[in-house]
C-alpha cells in the first residue's frame, strides 16, 4: 500500500504543516473540517505538495526529515519536479 507525504499551507498565516497519509485528499478535507487539533487554529489549509512512497516506514522517515526543513528549503521542494501535485 502506498503512502503520501504532504505539505499543507495555511491560508490564514502562510505557515506550513507536514504529514503523511494513505489518502492525502481525504486527509486535507479532515484538516479543513477541524478534525486535527494541531491544524484547527489556522484554517483553511491548501495542499501545496505531496509525494508517494512505497510503504509506511519510508513515509514516516520522509515526514520526520521534512519537519526539519527550513521555510526556504520547503519552498524549493514545493517548486521542484518531486511535487506530484504539479505533475501534468
């Protein structure tokens, strides 16, 4: 089963949130419905990046690494070819 690592951006203050999910679009909906305590204060959120990984362990490692990225590095990643949201 594939997992996605994703980056959301708050439309309220521009901050970023990094996570992982089996269904990134369903997870975005849950964030915007206030079902995540951490993100509920900065609604609404928009999906700005995701990438698909082959398994949960790999996704968790990737998410942990993304949480260490500076804002500048996140923006570079969002604008990179790795961003599956921008494909097509």
